[in-house]
C-alpha cells in the first residue's frame, strides 16, 4: 500500500482546514497514493468550543471530502466532530473511500487525563471499525486509544493488517517518549503496521501553551515487528510511504502473540491473600 501521512497544524476555521485537506490530497494523488491520513481534529483544533463546529457525516464538510475522494481516487481519513444525541459531540474519524458512502469511527477512549476532561463535551464511541482500502483491511483508533492495547488486539483479531491512529497529542514532560513507545508497542501487540499521524506543533506560542492537546508532531510508522520505518520531527510535513503488508503474516507467524493468547484467570479460581 502507498500512503501519505499529513502532519499538519489546523486552526479554528473548518473551511480553511478543508482547503488544506483538498490541496494536500490533490498533491499526493499525483504520486499514486492509495490513502492519506490527516490528524485528529483536522476539522478544527482543540482549545476552542467545538459544539458549533460539529456536523453529521452527510453534512457539507464531510460531503466536500467525499467529492474530493471521488475526484482523486485517494482514500482520506481525517478527524472531525459530529453531533451526539445527548447534547455532546463525538470525536469522529471521517473515512472517505472512492465510490463508497462515508464511514465514521467515534473515539472510544476519551482523554480524561493530565487535567483535561474530553468527556465533558464529547461522548464516547461504542464500536470498532475496519474498512477495506486498496484491497487491505484497515482498522482505526484515535489518539488516547493508543494507550489501550486491547483495542488494537481486537482489530487485529478481526483481520486488520494496518491500523491508522490520527492524533492531536498533548505536550508535557515525558509525553513524546510515551507517544513513541506506545506507537511501536501497539504494532507489536497486534502484529500490524501502525500509522500514527499527529498534529504538528503549532507555530503560535499561545496555542502551544493553551493547555489543550494541540499536537507535538512526531508522526510515526511502526511495522509488525515494532521497527520504526518512518519518523517525523515536530514541524509540518506531508510524506509518501510504501508499506509492505506482507510483513503482517511474517510477524504473526514468527512472534505468534495473537495465536498464543490465553484467557487470564486465577489458576485455582481463588485470589491470593
């Protein structure tokens, strides 16, 4: 599979951000890219009210992406926000494939950590999503999801060969090291290629220091053996990468972590005291 990682920094105007998505997708289409992955919150960055920003998957913002995909033949994954029935919104990945209806993955694990409460305004998703892209099965996760290995193992058990993780990672002491470790660990856990695409570090110091998770860059591709095959710095970068998905079968045969999984329980049915 040939894919592009679009490590960009989005602002607060969804239309301006959409223009950037269109431009980058049209540019990589000339390179024969099957899939371009944009970060979480591509529709609008964090740090501002998102209630008035959210639109349904058949709304004008997503519909423009669908037209772009049909025009270019490139599948687009981009973070947006959709309405929830409980008055909150959902942190949604738009998955737009040529000639097919748009899909959405709603982030399951919400970032109620490091002093940030995503659940105050965002409702959690309830289901995993796998989609066929360029003849391969691709799973989806978003940002904080990467701290939960069971999600990645479940996607792999359902046949995912590649898992994309759009992200807007928060800054802070040790956070970059955690991000790098988690991206490679989830590839090892699941025996998949993990494509973790983050928001670039914002240029504006006020945005960087706002306390909101507005991105630190460092997008990364890790193969099923945990080896890093692409690693970006903190700035904006859009790169094209050829992914050898035959390594999925090789890793699962060699490491056998999926095949060797067992239910964990007390061996004698009791707890030690």
